């Protein structure tokens, strides 16, 4: 009766759907299935981030070490440095009236990660930025991908989801509408970074393969992404249309 109100269609276009599933399978093969099937989901709570935070560089470094641990990067392997925000930043908007970033939140430079000091005011947004840059280390620094691959930034975002910190990026996605290209061989637009619907579907796929129909962590998603997550989960449970499958249950 209320199917129109709670749609079971996939929240992303067919190319984005195929990409999420294919790259999630690739991440499973690269890092092992434990993260996908049994790994924890990091959340913006004291359980996961118990350290006092006052925005100081010392506090940021403590936070950085904790994110390193969650992302599987040895803390001493990467140095953290800071970028000063521009004294006269530009304020641009796209055709839809949305703000377009003009300064990088973070930069990956091999042995160094730089974070914009403006990011340090919001520790949970900062977690997403640090996790994204550390995902570059897991992919580029460990020689898993060529940095010039067409989906470098997209795959970096998805790696954060796979490693369990996707909630932080999903709540503050780096969705730059001016940076669209095309999915290879199609006329469909490809974003530079994962969009809210892509995060929603990727997180739904994680819940589905873990056979968790109502994960408690979903309440930590902001409302828009949470709706797309729920839509993706309904789609998967209704259709089973995904390249990834839940693990077979062993007979008792």
C-alpha cells in the first residue's frame, strides 16, 4: 500500500551501482573478507573516540593516531602536518546554489599527510578527512593502485567505508558538483568523490552482506544519507540484485 512512499529501487544509477559492487569485491580481495563480513563500524561516540579534544595540534595528533589504527596504518609511518587556510578564501557556488570548496581539506603526499587547520574545529568531520587521506596510503602508498586510475578518489572514499569509517565521510561527503566526468564508455556522469546516494548504497551493501537488516549504527547517519541507506537496504532485501552476496550459512 505504501510502496510509493518507501521505494525499493536502487538509490544510485546503474553504472554507480556496478562500480560500488565491483570495487567492494576488489577491496575484499585486496584486504580480506574479515572487514566486510565481521569488521566493526566506527562511530562518532566516546566508545570509539574517547580522547579529550580541544582542537589543539596535540589533540589532532592523538586523533590521527587513533584513525591510523582503525585504517590499519602504523601511526609512525606517516607524518601529520598542517595547512593554514587562506586569509581571503573564495566563496563559490554551483548552478544549484551549493557551496563549492576552493581549498583542500587534506592532502596526501606519500610520507606526509597535510590537514587544513580549518578542519580541526569539527573533530568528527576531521575523522573523515584523515581517514580519506590514510586510505590513499593503503591504496597508493602500498602500491595497490596507480594514482592516475580514473576512479582514484572514488575508490579512496569506498576504502574508508570498507575499513569501517564510512559514517564519517557519508555525513560530510566531498561532493563537488563541478568535478563530474563520465563513467567509462557511457554518457552517465561520474563524480570525482562518492555522493550521498553512493555512500548510502555502499553502507547498505555492507549491512546486507553482514545479514544485518536493521543495524544500530545507521542512526548515526545524517537524515539524507540515512534515507538512501534504507532505500538501498530495501532494494537489496527485495531483489537480491547485487554482485556481492552474503556468506552462505553453515548447516547446524
